[in-house]
């Protein structure tokens, strides 16, 4: 029977440590600025979750809600203001942005040392993308021998795929298989947003499934993995919901704290 990688449990441990550190700073608190453009329901939900979890650990948040038709110039002005605001430690731009905005240009406008998502090409090496940090934490829970394991990575965006591969390489994985050889992979990491696309016949016995996607289907949140099909064949799986999602928020908050500590010379 498959073992669930409990993302909520991992996230709670990370957040408990963050809260304890911030408590010891007494009157000093990290400050996170969140930019939300438009009225996407999923984006509003994610932002509200980030606000809620930030408060729990002691991080102050300020959310800038902009209209769907905001001009690129106006958005860049908001980013420039936050880049130069000494009270703001970290900046989060909730993605995806409306199609009239150039996402790459917007991300590159961020001060790389305030980019809590780690998307800026020049972000400091102490900031790891929260999603990639969640993947790393999940795989470490399995205690698999990384050097002897093969991995198949499924993704839509090449820039994300490159970051994902680099993260796994740092764990010691060097054998990467193509999608066509997924049935031979010891580890499958999927972020293609195709609900229940991965089934038992697509994997080898005992494979580890790291499911990053969250897609709403008829009011229910689903991932790329078909849990019912996989539960008697996979060895480990990140459930959706309750897997990568909670960890991503926790590691985002960890990045805010790390930026805050370095700015204020806290060890």
C-alpha cells in the first residue's frame, strides 16, 4: 500500500520553527508585500492562504490588489515603489498574471534580493523556489538512494523544468529519463496540470510520485496522479490536496524570514 507524504505535517514543522525565530526577535517582524492582479478565484484563494499563514508565524503582510486591466507601466511603478521601500523585506507577485502583461519583464523588475519566489534570474542562492523546496523535502522523506535512482520529470515550462532538474541533481540524481521511458523511472515528478493523467500502467512497481499540480474539476481539487489507480503500485505519493501545496506556502514564509535575517544581520 502506498505511503502518503504528509505535506501538512512537514509544513507545520517548518512554520513552527519560523514562528519561534520571529518570536525571539521581540519587536522586529518580517514584512511581506503581495501583489494580486485581477479577480481569478484561485489566485485570490492562494493569496488569502498566504496572508493567513503569514499572520500565524508573525510575518506582517500588505497586499496590493490591482485591476485586471492595470497597465504594465502602473504595475512596474508599484514594484519599483516596493523595491525601494526599506520596510518591505520580501515581494510576492501572485501568478499567473493577465495575458496583457509580460510576466518575464515583470519578474525581472523585482529586486532579486526581495524575490521570495526565487523566480528572478539573479535571485541569491540562499533563496530556493518554494515549490522546488517542497519537492526536495518530499523526496528526502522517502529515504531513497538518490545516486542509484532514475527520475522522469513532467513539466510544461522549460524554465521550471531546468530548476527542477537542478534541484534533483543536487540531491545526487543523475539519471533522467524521457517521458517515453516513464514506466522505468524510480521517481516521477509531475507538473503538467492534467488531472489524473498518471495511472498504474504508466509507472513501475514501487515508483515514487511527486505530484505538484492542483487543478479544479467539478469543484474538487485534483493532481496529475490518479491516486485510486496508483495506491497499490506506487511506494510514496504526495496527495492532492495536502501534499506539495501546504509545503510551498511554508517554504515561501521561510524565504521571507531568511531575507529579513540577512538584511538585519541576524544569525
